[in-house]
C-alpha cells in the first residue's frame, strides 16, 4: 500500500483545519492508501494551534510543527517537506480553495511515471483586483521562467525521489514554484478552477506578494541583469548618435543648440534608469549577503509527532 504525506502550512486558518483534514480522510478511505499529515503552524495568533493539538490527539498520524514566529508560507512548506516519510508528498493549503477530489487524478498521473504532478490555476473565484494582480504577477514571472503555468500553482504532488533533490536546495529567499520546475523531473499538469474562500480571509498580503514576486524574478533568472546591460547599451548608442547630431549641426551647419526641455528630459530619464538599476543590483547584493549569514529560514519551536512532544 502506498503512503502519501500531506504537507499543509497553517497561518490563521482557524475553522478550516478540521474540514480540510476530514475531506482528505474521506478520500484516503475511498482510495485505500496510507497517509500522514504534516501541519506547519507558521506563527498563527488565532486558535489554529489549539485545533492542531486537538487533531493530533485525535489521530496519531498527524504531525504538527510550530514555528517560533511567522516565517512565511514557503518556509512552512520547506519545513514540512523535510519531515515527509511517505512515498510521495502532496502540498496544499488549509483554506479549502483547492479541490481535494483532484488528488485521485494526481495519484493516477504519478503512478504513470510522473515524479511531479502540478495542479495549476486557470481561473479563481476571487475578487477582481486579486484576479488581475495574479494574472500580471505570473505573466511577468513567465518572462524569467517560461515553464511557469499561466495561473501559478501551490497544489502539487512530488515523488520521494524528486523530494530528495528538492530538500538538498539550501538557499534563502526561496521561490518555491521556481524550485519545483527547476528540478527537471517528469512533470504532469492538471488545470483547475480555484474555489472561493468561505472560511476566514487570505493572509497573502500585498507586501508578501511583492516580496515573493521579487524572489521569483531574481532567483530563477539572470534576465534583470542582462536587461540592465541591454538598456545601457541602447542608451549609450542613442547618446552617441545624439551627440554626433549636435556636433555636426554646430560645426557644419552653424546651428546653435537650443532647448532646456530636451536636456532635462534626458537627465531625468537617464537618472531614473540609473536609480532603478542600482536598486536591482542592491537586491542581488542583499541576497548574496543574506546567503553568507547562513541564518535558518525558519525556527521550529515545538514539534508533535505521535504522542510525544519535543521542544
């Protein structure tokens, strides 16, 4: 009998933890496979941890990891993946927005030889702003990572062989989706419509989205640096051409150079580009510095495994 490990990050998911667990349990009984749950409490300040403790006491196949503070969803997934003991791991959220029924199809594609099975969003029952922000986000990410599905993904299955390689990645400021696609194992894609959230509200704030977008753009591609070089070359060529035109008209045609506006426009454009480029370089420098510090990307405060609690 196969054993699947369900890795579920939790941050302020009070009220949706038990329903998520119960839906998966019904599926395990239908398909008859072994299971374990790895819930990672990412510094929740509601009653999530109380519900997780109750669930652990009810089912000794439920593991609970608790961070010392909020480290983010990616850190929670990474921590959970390191605790996996099953033949494959399935990562999903605890907000009931992903159709649990897709797991049966994921298992079928996994058994047919795909080490990674990705369920990617083609539509979502979210607000107009959230939908359009997501569309823009992933269109920009696809520039640096062409394999990225149009709507992105969080819901996936990864075989233990591919998981070993995933767990060997030792970096800060991780871009989870890019890391999965970078592995290069046989990958199947399953499209789905993301369901509307009925319990609680999303903790995926604008600042977190912006940080994740920057990580995705910088961590998986050299495009920003190469784009800066290309812009520099183009501007330099235009500058030399413009300078030649001015010099030619001044010395050949005796045309005086007039115009305060062109000078100011040129200075403002070039000055803005220089500041933008310095900001991009600063992001790379910060990431290099962050890597050298070797701080852990998360700290586990408590761990519940079976009926034993370790601090």
